């Protein structure tokens, strides 16, 4: 069987690796760990096609350790037992966010005592998806989406002649997903023997890839879902919800986005209560029934009045924090037993605090974030 193109051009060293300079550039943490052969259990969190699998292979190679690869989508107990039965191995778990609590609990003692070195790859925030005891024993490295310049370098690594117009289209279409770009090049050559924009488009249509493996489809659909709710288009929001559910998208992934949306875009604080209830229902019920909970929540959020003033005000305040650093806090609102502090509720007989006065630091005391 022919080796896939992605495997043939996979970097053999960090010097060939493209992207993630904040992690693997000179003197950066992941490069130092690899070069010093330091055994760390790590979680690689980043979008599809950003280099997580390649980094795992480079790490295990540097350690001189056997690499055991499993996917959380299909792995069973026997796969996990075989893995932990190989002391000193590097266990790479793709999509570790799909492991349930019991599966993660099983790994914990082997990670803790160093029997295995764990490398987990996830597109989801590990703070939500990885149990705290396991997360506390791992270093989390955040990978960024590849830039168009980085994608262009990866396309060049294939050694396949592509005209500038087709290359530019391919880089934009891949949306930072190197795996998708390489797969499309290979599929186009298999079908048409030549890379052109039209051939790439035709090959893309013929690629019956799974939704959760196609980076741009995944992110484009959730984007359309959120924007439809933001526009109060109930029908469109339900349609994109149905597409995700039908494709087998993790219901907690959808529900988390709804929780964020409820605080970011909706005027009523009740929206957050509803969204959290939907998340909890998905967590306890699961498919297929929880799709009804998702649908009910989507209808509520889409129809609710929209208001981003609280979120926008916070972003403006955060900008000042980053610009000015920790400005001196006015004496009146410091943690001290002043007369004013007592009037703000630190004594019996609460008195209304003076209105019309700014309690911001002097340098930005005239700021009005919330309008």
C-alpha cells in the first residue's frame, strides 16, 4: 500500500517543522523539552492540522521511546491496557477530549508514577474536557492556527508543482489546516493528475470526509450556527444545529458555545440559566435525547433580545488593563477599614455609597466602558 503524502513529507526534526514558533522556536519551552529529552506528559491543544501529531512523533523519537497511538473515538479498554502494559512508552491519544471520566481515571496512576508519558491532542479546551487530577500532571501547550505564509511553506514541502493561482486558492480554502491541504493535493492528483483551481474544487466535492475530520467544515458550521442565533434567525440556527447533530458533533461542544453566546450576545441574564441547563442536560442525558434539549435552547437564544453592551464594556476595560498595567487603586476602595468602606457595606446599617464619583484609578477615571 502506498504511503500517504502527509506521512511522506512529515518533518523528521524540529528544524523541518513549520509553525508554532512560540513553542518550538529557539529557546521556547517545547523545543527545550524535546532537545533535552525531558519526559513530560503534555496536552497539545489546537485546531485541526496545526501539527499536534507531528510534534508527538518528534517528541517520542527524541526520547527514544516506543510510540503507541490510539484515537479516543475508537479506543477501548483493551487498547488502553496494551498501552500501559508497555512501560516507558509514549502514549499518544488523539482527540483525548472524547475520553470519558472513567477512561481518564484509568490512565491517571500510570501517568502519575511515570509508567507512561502521555501526549494528548485536542481541539477542545482541556480545562473543560480533561479531569483535574490528570490535567494537573500535564503541561498544556496551545497551538495556533497556521498562517497563510506557513501553509504556503507546507504546500511547497510536497514538492508538487502547483501554479500560484491554485496554490493561493488551496491555502485560503484550507483555513490553517495543513492536513486538509495535503489531503486535497493528494486526492486531486489521484483523480485529475494535475493541480488547477477547478480540479481542486472538483476533488474537494468528491472527498467524502467525515465532518469531525474536516477542519473548515467543523469551524464554518459552528460559526454559521452562532451568527444565525446572533441574527435571531431561528430557522437557520436550527438547520446548522441539525447539521452538527447529524454529523455526530459532541453535544457538549455545541452546548458550551451556547453558554458563551448567552453571556456575550443576549440581553436577559435568564439566557445564561437556560444555556447552562441545556449543557447540564446534554452532560447527563447524551444522544439521542439531548438533541431535543439543544433545539429548545437554540430557539430561546435565537429569539431572545440581543445586547452585547456588557461584553463590549468588559473588552474595553480589559484593553485598559493591558495598556496601562496595574494602575494604583484609589484609597477609598482599597481593602482598608476606612469610613467610606464602612458605608459600602462593611458595617451594620448599610448606607448608599456616593454616586457620581469615579472609583477607577486616576489615570483612567473618566472612562465610560458601559454605555
